[in-house]
C-alpha cells in the first residue's frame, strides 16, 4: 500500500509559513519558479479540508451533512462557522 505524503504547511525548523517555489511538468520537464502561497483551503487542518469536501459533496446541505455525520444540525452549523472563520483569518493574513 502506497503511503500518502501530505504537503507540509509549516516549516519543520521554525514553524514559519511555507510557500511553493518550484513546480515542474512530469511530461516535458518544464520548470516554473516563483514565490507562490498555498491556497487558503490547503492551509486548513486536514480534518477541516475533509469537512469542506464533504460539504461540497452534499451540495452545501447542512441537513444532509448532519445526517451523514450523525450529528445535530446546530453542531454541523457551528463547525461550518468555525471553518468559515478560519478561512477568513487565513485570507486576511494573505493581504
């Protein structure tokens, strides 16, 4: 079984913000270099990323999310509000 390697979000040495510096094409070996920030969704904790993916798969229905997760509607709504607040904080830091 292949082990999934997660993209690091923070510097393992100092905890600073990591940015993408180099990307390359696996087909033609073209390299692109620059200073790119990770998208806001990728900066969320893994469990929050999964929550967002599940929410989209449920077409944004909190009621359906609650049923799938076995949680109450208010609990799912509060979790969604927390993720929204986290995304807002990430986006304001990027400005």
